[in-house]
C-alpha cells in the first residue's frame, strides 16, 4: 500500500510537467527538405494474405543521422469493417526529455479525393508507461489521434518526424530498423543518411533487401527497399530470443571494447563512500571479519532485500545509474542502480567486482549482434570471492543459500565492465533447482472420504521462486487458489488443514504440505458394482506447452526444468499389479515413468526434464505426437477396488477355459488320427537287429513326462483361468496386448503339453515316426517361447524377464536334441516300428524272417 501511494505521487509529479517545464505537445510543420525521393508503387498484396482488415500500402522510414531526425511516412488501406476498428487511430510514442514530435500530414483518401485531418487539437498526449507494471518509469508519452468517419475502402496517409537523440550516447548512433512487420506491406522503404566521415557498421538479420548505397554532398545514403513483404509469424509461445522478421542493425561502435569504455564512463563504481551507506558497509565488515564470503553474502542480501526494484529511467538515466549513496538512502533503484550499488559495496571490502550487461531475452544469442549500446536490457554483477568467480542478479528477491552458493539465471553471455574488456564473456550455467511433488491418497474404506496429502519440495532457484510467490500472494490466497485447482478434478473436496510451509534458507529448500478430504475419489460401476478411480499426472502434463497445427515458430520451454512427481495410493488389502515402465528421450526433453506396487501402496513415479529452451520447428510434429501419446497412455492410470465383504463375481474366466478345452480336444483327436495313420513300407519282424530303449533316450522320456506335468501344474498355480489375471491390465494401455499374451500362452502351453505326451507315447512304442515328430516338438517349443518373449517385452520389462529363461532353455534343448535325433545310429535302430501292428511279427531273439513277396 505504501508503494502504491508513492508510485502515484511519482506519476503525478512527472505527468504534471514538473520534470519538463511544459507539458509535452505535438508540433505541426512541413516535411523535411533533406528527404530522399521515393518512387510510387501501387500494387496490392494478395487478398488471402491480409489479416485484421487492412494492409500497409507504404511504410517509409528515413533516418538523418547528422540532424538526429527520424522521418516516418505510412499509408494504411482499409479493406473491411474489421480494418476500420483496427486501423483508425494513430499513435506515436516519444520521449519529450530529448525528442520533439512534428506531424506533417494526416490525409484520408476517399474515392481518390484527399480529406485533410491534420489538426493539433485532434491529438491527445498521454503517459505511455508500458513498463510501469514492471516498476520502470521511462517518462515516455504517446500522441494519440482517433480519426472519425473512417469507411471501408479509405486510405489513411500520415507522416511525422521525431527529432533528437538520447544524450547518454555522446553523439554515437545506434539503431535497429525493421524491414518486416506482422502485417502485409505492399511497399517498404528505409533510408539511413549519414556523413561520409561517420563510420557506421551494419548487420542484417533474416530476409532483408540488399542496400543501394549512394554518396553526394558529403552524405552517404543507405537505401533498403522491399515490395510485397509478407507478414512475419507472431506466436506468444515462441522463445524470447526468436525473431523471424527481417531487420537491420546499425551501430557506430566499432568493438565491444568501445562499448565497455562508454559504459564505464557513465557508471563508474563509487570508491569513497560516506553517509548511511558508508555506515552500513562498516557494520557489515565488522560482522564478517576476515570472511570475504560472509561479507559478500551480507552485501548481496542487503541490496536484494532492502532496496526495492523501481526504475526512474528518464532521458540519460535509461543507461546511467544513480549514485550508490542516493540509491541506498532512497531504498529503491533499477537493475543498474542496484548492480552499481552492490559493486561499490563489494569493492569497499577489497572484493574484485564489476557490473555486467546482459540481455534477458536474447541470452547467449546476444553474440549475434554487432557491438552496440542497445544490445542489453539488464545489468548484473560478477565478483571474485576467495578465488571463485560468482555471478549475482541484484534484482532477485528471496534468494536462499549461504556464502557464494546462490543461483544465477541462464543469461548465457554478458559484457563485463572492466578496464581492458573487449569481448562478450560466457557465463557458466548455475546448477538448477528441482521440483519434487508427491500426492498421497489414503483409502480407509469404501465409504469414508479419502485423505489426500500433497507434499511439494522446491530446491535451488525453484525454492527462490516459490518463496517469492508465497510472500506475494499470501497464505490465504494461496490456499484458496490451490483448493480451486483441485476442485476442477474433484467436486467433493475440502481442506482438512492449513498449508504447512517449512523453509530452510541455508540449504535453499522449501517444502509445502497440503491436506484435503476427497469425497468423490471413487466412481461406482453400475454394471459390476466395483469402485473405480482415475489418476492423472496433471503435475507433469501442465508443464507441456500447447501446440496447434498453426504453430510455425519454435516453442519455448521452461528451461532449465527438472521435476519428479509421485502418486501414491494406499489401499486396504494391497495390490496385485505388474510393473510398467515408459520413457521418451529427445535432445530437448526427457520423460520417464515407472509404475510399481509395494505392500498396500501403489507407486506411480514420473520424471520430466527440459534440456533446451525451445522445441525447434522441425521437431514440433514429433513433440505433439509425444504429448498425445503420453496424455492417452502413460500419464493416466485407472484401477478398480472391491471393498472387503463385498460379494465378488465369478473368478473363473469361462471363455478362456472353453477355448483351451476345445483346443485340447482338437489336439487329442489330431494326435490319435496321426498315430493311427498306416506306415507304408515293408513288413518288419522283430529279430536280432532290434535295439531297446536306453542311453540318452531315457532322459528324453523323463523330459517329455516332466514337461507335460510341469506345464499343466504351472497353468493351475499361476491362475491362468482367473478373471483377476484377465483384468490385471484393465484400463491401461497394455490391456489388449496382455490379453493376447494370456490367450497365446494358454493355447501354446496346452499344445506343448499335449505334444509332449504324444511324443512320449511314440517313444515308448518305438514308433518309426518319432524322430520327425520330436524334431517338430523342439522346433515348436522354440517358436512358441520366442513369440511369448516378444509379446511380453511389449508390455513390461518384468514379463520379458520371466519369458526369457524358457526361451533360452528351448534354444539349448533344440540345439542339442534335434541334431541327435537326426544323426544318432541308436535312434535309427530303435525307432523302427511301423503302423499298423500287423506289418511286423515277433519270432524271438536271433530269428529274422523276410517278408513274403
């Protein structure tokens, strides 16, 4: 409240004209005589490219460097009623501290006839403080002219000149001129006119026409002319550094060293500090003793916490900082005021410190610019404390950490203001903080409200941010906003206790604990009578930016960001779930989830990290697909709950039992038929050449019998035919895959069991078809276990691990026994009995009869 009142006083002071003498005004004058002549161009842009109901027929800007004058000439063409709404007012921003605004012409062209609308009384000059919400007062104004009687088809033409430059640059010229806007431009023209003796440096960005350079009368003119300039894309989701518009950067600074020298000349650190600030410095020195780190932290905390952020950036104070003694006494200042104050305080204790100019929008991309005073929008501090280079943003509030262990934003590159500095410096990234969320649902019974506890842990810069947010919002408002958020998920939710906040400033760790009662956690299924619940990781999903099919620019990500989130459900009777894992790894983000159960607690663990500050355009489709997949599968989890004492439906999966029974009957019929097929060939009689079953064949017999018994036992013990197993993945993304796996395993195991019995019968009867049949048996086992492993691997790692051992055994078994049955002489001599039995006779040992011809 005190701040609001003082701010109003400041506004009244400046707006009353006390700062400028007279209130700012608009002048009317003829066009400058130094203008270049512009050729007419009347071609319209394509109607399909026009947005907001109008287009710019002409945008002309001519800059006369020597006269410190910027001339602008604009023609808007109204093509619809929407254009009347959007383009019928003229607004020009200017700083009366050093700029004069002259209007030369306002003409409305209707049916080819000019209507003069230029009148000084038509202008309203109002304060134009767009950054006031950021506590910055620049003293700028807008000259506003609202045109009356504008109709569809009108052409609005106006021109004006702004004369004057900010004196802080000492006559050096720096500017950025755009050759493309967010609206179609039929004809765009830019001319920069300067003395031939003035050395200007140029750099163009994106698509800019090649300049035409002419020279006459000691002046050099750089002309850029474009036609049918398409609009640039404008999207609020794009990174702050991204700008696809074509623009021209002009600077008279030849190097970063010149920028350093200029900045040092206007912002030298105070060395002989007196007054209240001097007394505070002496006190901090006494308290810290010889501990430089302790003094450093105390000085930082003093500037951050006791000097509020407020900038009066009028005229040369756009770049010049106020005297540190003044700033400390008034207890407010902007970034350069606070940075110079901190530098001066640190130097007073012998700590090597310097102001650093950074660009909070461009970050490391500021290196793309040529040297200019306008490359930066923020000032910070760097200091060498006990041999460690530390970076500090003096405008940050509520920073935790001890000594030099404090977070510094990812500004990327900065210009350190030290004698001899000649290049941008790479600022090493600070270790980012984390957000760790834990939601716990404790179910007492089917009727009682579910206890819902939310514990969130913030570390590092995340703790700094949350600390400031809680302080700004207040606890009552915070509790209300949290309850409103969860009310969108649960209609019957009530706050059980006030939010508990624990804050460890030294460790920079802040924890909040919320407690609620949820009355509608479960939904009752009208058909089965079961209680069901749906869980969704909103904590993770809310971090993803929205992307539409119309998004054509990179999409900003909250970088750095590292979040870990857990949902726990404590349920009487415990859980019977299979583990599930999911992971996506891209070069710009990573995601992982892990679903497990331990005792009576279900654990849904999620992790999300943004690895870059944006998703590039060529990755947008990939990112949209990922988000859609996560939203439909991995982020959600559903389960059902049958309270103790509730009648349960049949536990037998009758359909699967029927399928397996029919398959078993079919296999038995097939086996009997195949066994009884007549074996063609000669009649065989038992005799001296008969070799009985023995050797390794005994192990084959035991193995076949064991396989049949063990397979049947496993199917019973592992509950293959229960509804519980059938529905274990109900509601999850793996429901269909698991049921296919269960059916395949049931049919495969029954086939394997019947096949083993069939081969055992053949072996005991020494049938001649055994070698071929048992080779098929081993091959079938391998194919079955391979398919089983592939299906299981698509569901979960745990199922895949379970299916791997049988697969390995089948490979080893097939590798040993298939060659044996193909090449063993004992096999060839033993299994020689054909079918039917009358094809052979028994005469006793040592007698062999040839079959009759």
